[in-house]
C-alpha cells in the first residue's frame, strides 16, 4: 500500500491528492515505460485520455443507479466486486464515491457535519472494470467523538489506547488514503487478475513463496 496521511487536511484535500497522484503515475508510465506497455499489449489510449476532474457521486446517488444496472444491493450495503465493476464502467476516468453510511466505514472516519450518519470517505474506482484503487477520507480528530465511536462499534478500548493517546493532548483535522499498489499495476498494465501483479502471490496450494 501507498498510504499518505496529511495534517490540516479534509476530505476535499484527500480527493485532490489522490487525483493528482493517479494522473502523475499515469503520465510518468506513459512517458518512460510506453515500450513496456506495448510489449505486454496494453492499449495506452484509455490511459492517455484521463483528465480531471474525475466524476463524483455520493453514496445516496449511486445506490439507485447500481440497482438500475442490475445490482441487488440495498442502502447500507457496501460495494462488492459486481458493484465495483459497474461503477468502473461509468466513465473513462476513475469514478469517485463519497459520503458513505458511517456504519459501513471504519470507526475513525469523520462524520459529515450536516449529516452525522454519513462518513467523509472516498473510494476511487479505476475504469475499464478494475474497481477500487484508492480508499480513504477524513479522520476523527476529536478525542470524545473517537471514544464514542469505539463504544458504538463494541471495540476493546485497551486495544486502541495508543490511538486515543494520539488525540489526548489535542490534534488537528487530518485525512489520507491507501492506494493498492497491485491494483494500480493491474489497471495500468491491463492485467485482468491481480495475482499476476504480485511477485509471490498466496494461492490455494502455495502459502509460502
């Protein structure tokens, strides 16, 4: 994983950083490794057409759209592989989904000020059917709210004392994300199965490298 975490950042900063990182990677690969893309028969045209801003949807908007396209998911469900495939076919750019129900996101996600039932998170769905390559959002920086979330999720407080200590003496708004390196490579190279991007994948009959 590539995991930047930025102080004094909010959800919009995370979206901008993730967008710029994807575009930088694509530009660098096209400029320096185009021959390798040709060698593995990856058509570079879809990569060349990327541009910002990437299309964005709130979770509330995307659930009805997914149902129209045949997904059985209901409001409050998280995305599975079929939903990710549908989402990544909506545009030639990565598609961004924001403002998920807080119940399906990690306890440390900052709630929306206007709708506390929603978490300020974002998923980047790569185009061409490759699904999520980035997931992240804004984190809770208030100690009391973080303690409340730990209780709501029935998590053992003792396991998170170190995490609470980070905020016990004051913190600042911060946000970040995780980018899946293998997922990014899979999309960039046009590789359909992610295990082919991993040097030593764990398979059914091979647990050790």
